[in-house]
């Protein structure tokens, strides 16, 4: 069961659809949507993104500049050696001299060479395209200026270079390592490997720096929900410690203020109850009569009003939070309401266990359900756990009735202390006007809120939202 209505009331925590201006989406808005919301992941992006960008730039510069330059120089050296061998052969083109040149080229230059008399260049096209082929083509055309044919792809470890001369072809199988910067992968492996190590180190250190901030946020959130945070202590960097220490001091000041107010109210309560007790004793000694009954009713009403005033002023901070089964607690409130003559039906869904100040929250539920039962013949209470609304889920309690309801413009006003309606449905007739104010104060003390809306049953809907 979900909350109906399209408008949001102040303090509900529900988002309303926002109007978007027509036209293209602003790039900063798109970037903001794509960015993660957590500080840890944003900090990690701040560290990793420049590192990745630096690696891309370095790789580009190396591959496009350094790698190209090295390949061109190696190719130029190899072609120069081939040109020297061809010139030496041209001076004495005999088979014996060709054999000596081939042996010296293989032994001293690492270039297996053969002079093939009567051979011609292959009919297949020479290799073109690619850094190595382009570099060899340029060097051969510039240094040798003879018909040639090269193949850079047929053999993985060698480059086949053939130069035509009068009556034959000079064939050279140059090792790829002599004409091509083939060890570039070592640079890439070292670059990627060191980057991974640096990222791992950054993740570990960043996690240790972010953890104190997460603890501070969790402690502040728990304190806002009325839960104990006694084990929290400042940790982390100096700035985080200062913020944590400020939170601890603020918490202590709030707790001292609450203790002082509670002690003062306890004394006020004792002082006010003493004369009321004397009045009750004096009335008990008088003979029964209409006037005496009216005085007793007045004293009872004064005691009830005093309880409401003290409850509102005392708040709910004195009670510790305990793990509470909300389904069981709602059942107890329903039983109490039934004994008062109210017709209350329950509809509970899912796991409804969460930390609560049990007695305080029971007072909150009692105020809401009794208020509904006072002005409507039927009351429906629905509780459901929503695991998607918040990071850890939330629980919504819907209290619907089929009474006359409240005018829409007064749905928020009725939460003001001592506010009373003059309409047919007066939420606090005969009371103090503090019932809803106390209920909302308790709900907000647990990190949640209470809002009112029009009920599908025709009357009023009270929505109690609690984070888990």
C-alpha cells in the first residue's frame, strides 16, 4: 500500500516532480548526474582520473613520437647496411665475392643475405601502410633508388627485403628487431603494472581517510534518530578530528540541556501535583454532591492537561532506544484503542523491527490512532517496509479514517502546539492542543516525520515515516 496524493507537504521528505526547462540538457547537469554521490568514489575518481589521463598522454607521445622515431632510425640503419652490401657487390659481381659478402653480412651484421642471379622481383604487391612499411619504403627510395620489393607480414620474425640489380635480385631477411621497435610492450607492461600498484595503494589509503568521515556521518545520523552513540570517538585527519570533536561537544551540550530541563520539569511536576493531591483529599472528605463531582472532574482534567504539558516539554530523550517489533507495538495500541470503544483494523506487511524509544513511540501511535478514532467510526492502520526509498529502507505507517477530515489549508497548521480547530472536527476537543505536536516531535526524534493528507477512505490520513 502506498501513500496517495501528488502534492508534497512541508517536511514529508518526498520529492515532487520538477519542471525541466525545454531545450538541451546542460553539460554540467549531465556530469552531476553521472558522478557518484559518495565521497569515497568521488575522491577515488579525483585520484584515478588524472593518473589515467597521464597514462593516455604518455602512451600517445611514446607511440606516436618516440616509437616512430626509433623505428625510423632502425629502418634507416638497416637500409644503409643493405645499400653498403649492394654497392660492395656491384664493384665485383662474382659468385665468390657474393658468397663472402653474404657470410660477412650474416656473421657481423645479423642480416642473412643472398644474391640470386637470374631472379626477378615477385609479382605480388610490395607491403605498404603501417609504420614499418612506410619507413622502409622511404629509406629504400632515398638511399638505394633501385626497384625493390618488401614484405613485412609474411614472416613474424623477419622482414623480407629484395632489391633488383643487373641480372638478379639481392634478398635480405632482416630480423624484425633490427628494423622495428618491437620491445615497446615492455614499456606498456611497466606503465600499466605500476599504475595498478599505485591505484591499489591509493584505494587503501583513501579508504582509511574516508572511514572516519563515514563514522562521523553515521554517528550524527544515529544521534538525529535518537539512538545512542556512546562508542564514537574522533579519528582520522586533523580536520576530521576537529569536526568530530565539535559533534561530540554539541552532543554533550544537548544532553546536558535535556537533563537540566528534565530535572527542572520534575521539580515543577512535583510542586504542581502537591496542591492537586491536597484538593483531591479535601474533596474526598466532603459529602457527595453535584458540585463535588464537577470539582473532581475539573481536577482530573487539570491533571490530564498537566501531563500533556510536561510530556511536551520533557520530550523523549530520556528513554534509551531498544530493538522493537513495531507490529507488536501497533497491536498493543490497537488493543488499548479497542478498549476505549474505537474500531481499529490492522494491515501489517514485512519485517517491522527497528530501534525505537518504545514508550515514546507508543505515545506517538496512541495520539494518532485515538485522534482518528475520536472523530471517525472506523480506523485503518497499515504498516509496510519499503526497502528502496532510503539507503537501508524505511517503514511507513498509514492511519486512515472515514471521518469528516480537515481542510487542506490546515493540514500543516494542526501540528502547531496549542492549535485548535473551530470546525466540526476538532482534533483536541476537551484537550490541550498538544496531541499532534507531541506525536510529530517523537517521530522527528527518531529521524522520521508525520504528515497529513486526504484519505482514500474519505477522512484524514496520517503518514508516519521512519528510516530504518
